[in-house]
């Protein structure tokens, strides 16, 4: 039987994560347009790729903490060849292209991150990348596969710095622009960032002078993976 496609408009937060996992559990395919597109473009895109139902997975104040172990108790039973979602390229070099990803794709990415960085049971990932972006999705899936908690928030320099300061964050994923915007806060209060195991920088070409060159010793930087 052909899997049913659902259009999902989402940004961040535990509510969006639970919506996505619910679709996986019932065998549906999530069609995930960029929230940067106009609403009509999002809806047209979802319908073009077979989605007859479109849901909005955001809430006004999404709960930030996702306890991966309790959500993912059934995850190991998923077939690797099952298509989980259809994502879209950024469109910076042309028309955004659809990219179907399977559960196996997400699992392979999680394994590669573990091999590269050595995920531990006490790790705690801060996810301030949007979930409609594959970078944000990658954080969600690796946390779920390795059953470690992660913290979701919509990025602002102040909110991100506060989360690092007040929670036992060990890793954070950023794009270079985010890192640049955090620069002054990191310099004024480096102690919270010094206890991170790493900052994973991905997305556009990474410029070491953006931050790492001015912050040697504050925390390890790990380009270019997201």
C-alpha cells in the first residue's frame, strides 16, 4: 500500500518533533516545505508532492526539552528503507529541489556523527536550527537514535546564550551567521561556552575568522558538519 503524504509546516519545538514522530509511526511521509516561503507556495508544494492533508506543527510557546528515550522506545523497529520525509534544498542556486530521505538515511547520519564525535549518554544537544531545515532534523534524529535529550528553541543570540548558560548543554549546531551574531556574548561570558564539548558549524562555507580565530581556547569548533 502506498504511504500517505502529509504536508507539515514547522519551525522548532517539542510539539513539532512529536508531530513528525507520529507520522513516522503511522507510516506516513512528511512533506516539509520551508517556512521562508509564502504560505501559498508551501501549500502548493505539499500538494504537488501528494499531500492531501496539511498541518501546522508549531505552537505559540513550544516546550523546549525533548526527552528522546521516552519518545523513541519503538524506533528500532522502523524499516531503514521507509521514506520518512521529503525535504527541499535551499534554492540559493536555483529552484528548490525535493530530496526524499529514508529512516536509514537518518540512521546513517547519526552513526557517522557518533563515529566522528563520540556521542555519550550524558550529552545534551541544543537545537536552534529550524526543523524544516535538514540541519535541525539531523539533530533531532541523532538524539533520538542515541536516546539523548535535546533542547529546541528559535534562534536569537540572547536566547541561545541563555540556554547554554542555564542548561547542561554539551553540543550546539550553528551556521556561520549564527556564530558571528553570538560572538560578543561569547566574548563577554566565555565560561559557559568553555564547558561545551563542541560547536558543530555547517551550512554555507565556514570562515574560521568569523569566530574561532578570535576565540581560541573558548570551545572546540567542528566544521563543516551539521
